[in-house]
C-alpha cells in the first residue's frame, strides 16, 4: 500500500506538470488557431535559462524564477507571435504545422549552441527547497516540490477556466480564432489578445519545464527536454484543445500510469523502461483514434496563399535527364568525400519524395518519414542481404521486401487514422515516430517469442551493404551515386505521371474537399490508404539507400527530430514540387555541410579572425530552422521563387546562352584543375544569382531605350504638357465621351495647361 500511495503521489505531481504544459497549448490554440509544437522547446529554453541564473550564476531562487517566469518567458511568447505566428493567417494547415516545428528545432539548436552538451561542467537541477525537503504523512514521504507542482496545476486549471468563461477578455480571446474581423468590429483587438495568449502560453510552458525536470531525475538534455514536454500533447488532445477539466484528467492519467510502470513492472522486463517512455505517445495515438473528430470539410479553402504548378510529362523527362548530366559533371570535379555527401543528400531527397506525394499531392501529413525508413532498414538487415564481410550486398528482393513491409506498416498506421486530417493526422504520425524512436530502436536485447529468438536493433547499430542488382554491382561510390540519382529521377517522373492521371486528379479533389469527393462517388478511404502505402514504401526505399550509403547506422539516424527537419525543409523548398524534395536533400545535407566546412577552412586560413568564422559555424546549426520560420511570408516555397525567376530568364535567349556558357566555362576550369572546387562553388553562385539580375537589367534598359518614361496621371501637365490623348483618356474615365470637347488645335504643345 505504501508503494501504491508513494507512486500515486509522484504520478499526480508529474501529471500536474503535464497539465500545466498542456494548458499552455489550449490557451494558444484557442486564441490563434495554431498548435504550438514549440511548447516543449520553450520549456527547454526556460529550464536551461533558470539553471544558468540559479546555479550557473548563483542567483537566489526567487529572483531567478521572477526573471524566467515573469520576464523572459512572456516576452519570448509575445515576440514569437508578433514576429512569426501572426504571418500564418491564410496559410494551409501544413504551413501552420511546419512553422512552429521550425521554431522548436531552432530553439533546440540554439540551446545546444549556448549550453554545449560536451561541456565538462555538470548541470545539476534540484527540486525546490533542496533534495531533502520532504513532508511525512505517516510512512509516506512526499517532497515539497511534488506538492507545489500539484497545487499549482489545480490553481491554473481553476484560473484559466474562470478567465475563459467568466471574463470579457477571456471570451474575446476565444473569439479571436473564430472570427477576428467580427471581434474587431465589436471593439476587440484580436492581435493584442492573441499576443497576450502566446505570452501566457509561454509562461505556462516555462513553468511546466522547471517543475518536471527535477522530478524525472535525468541529466539536462536539449532533445530529451523538448520531447519530454511534447508528452503533454496527449493530455491536450484528450481535452480536444478546448476542455480544461478533460485536459487535467488526461494529464493525471498519463502521469500516474507512467509511475505505476516503474512501481509494478518486474525488473526482469528489460523493455519496461522503453515502454514507460513510450506510454504518452501510445496514449496520444489512442486518444486521436478514439475521440470523435470533426466531420469532413465540405468546402474548399479558396483563400490559401500557396500556389503550386505541376510540370508536364515532357518537362519531367527533360529535368530527369538534366539531373543525371549535372550529377555526372559534378562527379568529375568533386573529391571522394564530396561525392559521398552528394549521394547521402540524394538519399534524403528520395525520402522527401514520399512527403511530396503524400502532402503535396494528397494533402495528408506524415511527420515520421525516417521512422518508416528505419523499419525498412531493419527488414533489409535481417532478410535482404547476402554474403559477408566485403562481399556482402543488399539484394533487389530485399529492397522490394522492405518496401512491401513498410507499405503494410503504413497501412496499419493509416487504417485507424483514416478519418484524421491536418493537425490530428500530423500528431498521430508524430506519435508513431516517437514510439519507434523510444521503443523499437532501443530494442537491442535478444527476445524469445514462442521459441523464436530474434533481435530488432542488434547492438544498437545495423550494417547495410550497398546493393547488387543482377549483374550490376553498385558497391563503388560513383556507381552508387548514379543509382541514387537515377532512382530519384525515376520515382519523380513516375509521380508526375501519377499526378496527370485520373488517380492523381482524384487525389487533388480529395485534398481540396474530402466531402465533395465522397459525394461524387470516390472512395476516400481507398484513396487515403493507397497513397499512404505508396508514400511509406518510397520512404522505406530511401531509408535503405541512406543506410547503404552510410554503411553502419545507429538509432540517431532515424530520430524523430530529423524527420521533422526533413519535413520542414521540404515545405520550405516547395511541398508541391518534385524539385522541392531535391531542394530538401541538397540543402539539409550537402549545403549545410559545405557551408560548415567552408567556414572552418576559412577559420584555419585566417587565424587572426578565427573567432568570427567559428561564430558563423555555430550560426549554421540554427540556419535550417531559421529558414523554416520564414515560411509564413512565402508559403509556396523556394522552388516557386526559382521557377518565377527562370520564367523571366527563358524569355531572353541571349541571357540563357550567357548563363549556360559561363557555367560550362567554370566547370571546364575546375575539371582541368585551373581553379579549385571552392572557386567553382563561389563562381557558380555568382553566375546563378548575379548574372540573371545584371543581365535582366541590361536587357530591360535596352528594350526601353527610346521609350518615353511614363508619367503618373496626377503629374500630367506638370512634368510634361497635356496632349489630346490625355484629354480623351480623361473623357473615357469620366464617361464624357458623348460631350463636345475642344478640338486638337486648342491644345498648345509645350504648355503646362489647357487653353479654352
């Protein structure tokens, strides 16, 4: 009985902390319509900042709490809304999901930069009033920290309930997300109210992080802290982002259940710890499936700012051929390490194609693409290789088996989630990804089920050899590079064919309005299930290629945060374009690594300003997330901007010839070792970004030569004389064409006015 009470009290305290974080999600979602995926990252930043004030600089605890909870956290939330979140009005659900994810990844990179995890300084985070501050209730010992956490949770539940129901400001906050224009007409200030709610949500996230960190007893880690508060998502969804009493109940159930696992699971169950860590995500998935969801949308959202255009089949074939030529030309001049980096980037681009197919074409969301890649890698490791040592190869049948198994797993996940859409589906796939990271990829011990012995993730790492398909051996780096490039091109062309087919048009219709599609006789269930299976199969193939390129992979290669980064960069590139997937792979792997190596090389070459270059090396780690945060201003992605620029360039053949000719000359100089690869990169950037701008201005100036500079209508008669055409234009504008006007002779050329 003592054990039961002890762990029940601990569970109530942890559940109370979960509720505080979840209530912050409810507040921000209720007032802005944006689900704050960065809630865990805000809590993590607050925990590290509090540690810095309290133990790093030895501030008194009340002053440190006042600074973090009373000043920094609310300011951070208000600034987030003003700078980032308010730009998301009129964007799609995908953009509203990706931008907060970008904020989360940015905060995590920032924390890793400021508080280096490899530092030798231990970071101990103690409970309030110290580790020995307990209250005894008979034989039960309860810390003051746990009591404070539970009491604060109850107080916040009552306070927020009264705010939303009994106060004018609370009702106005709830009205912001429904109809901000109507609220404004009634004297409300929607932007101000939303900003205040985000400040309050950030305060609640910070408070939850400070309360829960010492109760879990683990070392401070940016990634673990971020995911720890993400566990509160299950509680928020139990209340359907509206009901605080149900949110509190869900949080307490999660907290108590996780502590009971520690108390009552036998110690010989080596998987109990992983199961306990996975429980909140299991709850989240179950809650999303069981609770009633919103009905199918009956109308298409016509005011979205995203615009994508699908290339023709002919253009797709030309683009695939150009890709292979470019890869060949780059292979000629690149070093071996650069070839490996480019190959790895292409494997990530293949995984990103699964996101383009699922999200860009069908409007469904998968935040765990690399988790499906991990499943495919496990299948290939156990059933898809032949030979041993340096003669080991991955077989074609192994790759196909991995794709089939991954598609079936995708179907298993998609079947219960078929009625989910948008945010709910994103959270369901994220829950699956975290479950795979915490439960599946940590299974390194031998298991015995019905006499069958097996190990899922042997010794914490899996070795995947390069494939051999029939007589073609792709073991060499160059051959594998062309295999990955060709695979990307073939899958991409196939996706263009699919999009132009009747099936693709049905996908587009389902993306716009599932209800209308069902009304017209389409099987929405079949469409969702089939597209999810195809998408996960592509992700599985890309995961196998990625593992084969690396050689030996550990669980970090399939981390959920890496899946989120890939999704974010794909949306940044353009989730509706095949080239958006290529952009994601090249940017996330090749470009960031190239920039990092370049800055480190400059730091060595110019040692007098080494600190400046090393500073920018740290900035590079935050760069991908920073770009993701800007999606609210350009929701169609970078590829749209590139295509618009290419359309202008293609209108001038001299400019196209100049651009291609200069690039060919730069490549020839690099191929003959006249210039180094660093110079090749710099000159290529200059050619691609400066030549079109300068050339366009020159051509425009030449075309406008001899054409008089246009004068605004209000300055006619001041900057230049009136003409008969001006009078005729004014007559048409004023609907005076039937009125007798002065003859042309009454208009004196050179005069600044009209004489009667």
